[in-house]
């Protein structure tokens, strides 16, 4: 039995899907055009965000964030089914175009996002198909280079132009994550807006620590989670610290926001939603 996929709403995924027996379906312009048209139709139907993509001869790469209430499996099933039908209709075939299940990995943190963007951009270059990413016409780099609207959603902002970052939110973000959020303003606009609405609702810290156990924010590093239940609006937070290796031994305590932000690999979880 296949393991059921788990999805995190609001998260980006690096998705890879290969053709059946690695047949070079997208080796020519017709194959790639079919796939481009299907991707565009899928975006119009499901309203997902496509940060980057690359259509290679035997596989595709997508950096995608599903819309609210739509999971990734539904999007990918539609893309694979529609593209196979169009391919078979043109070629008078009934063959299976796609191979086994697609691969999907959640992209956590700004550096991981940058790494995946670069990896997808370099696919055609590493395969020896072109000399630079934008020379491959079936990819996000080409769309960004020529300012082709409607396919990729998050071209890199210049000097953070167009990013509206409320001070209450920017104060919460570790430096690397703040820089990355400003760099890709459209990608994180919804998350910033959500955080701006959550921050005023976080209870103030009283002498006892906090008045409830609702977690309003989640920070995470490679070793631990920090669930924030109260905040003085400046530098003191109250919440639960949970080590990844010993999750059952969580404890409530006060945290220094500046210390959290200075910890290596620390990130604020944009997808976290308080249970209010």
C-alpha cells in the first residue's frame, strides 16, 4: 500500500515527475509546447503559484505552492492526465506517457527556496542543452528574462521594490529569512498579511507567563521547535520548547526574541496557524 502524502497549506513544494521508461516526450518543441499549455491551463483552473519550472526531455521540475483548499495531488493528477491526453490525441497513441508517482519535497526556509530555484534554473545547462538557463525556452528563467507574464509568479524583486513589510512582522523574522522575504515580496505577501493580523492577537506576558496555551507562532531550527503563546511586543516571549530528538520532554519557558533570531538555521513558520 502506498504511503498517503501529507501536505502543508501555504507551503512550497519542489515537484519532479518523469515520463514512462524515460521516453523523450519533451525533446522537441511540440512536446514542450503541449506541456507549457497544460501548465498554463492548470494555473488558470487551480490558481496555484508557480515560482519556477523546467520542462526537460524526460521529466519536469516545478516549484509550486497550491492554492487554499487544493492539495498538490489533485493538481498533479490533472496536469499528468491532461498532458497525456493531448499528447496521445496528436500522435494517435494510447501509451502511458508518465511513469510512477511524482516526487514532491516541501521547501523549508529561504536558503532552501533559493537552492531549489537555482537547481531548476541549471537543469538544462547541466544536461548540455544550452549554455545559460534563459536560453532554454521551456523554463522559468526564460520567462523571467523576457518578462513573459502569466507563467512564473515570483520574478526576483530589485532592491526589495514593492515589498510592504509591517514593522511588527519584520521584527519577528531572523535576518536571513527577512532578507529572503523582501527579495520575493509577491511570494510571501499572503504570509506577511496573515502574520500582521496574528501579532496583535497574541496575549501579553503577565507575571504568571501566559493566560492560555494557544500557540500563535512557531519557530523551528534543525534541533528544536519553539511554540510561542505570549509576547510582550518587544523582546520577551513565552512558550513551549520542544527538542526534535525528545519531543515528549517539552517545557514552557520565556524566550528572548533576539536570541531566537540569532540562532543558526532558525526560521519562523509562515504556514503556522493558531488554533483560536
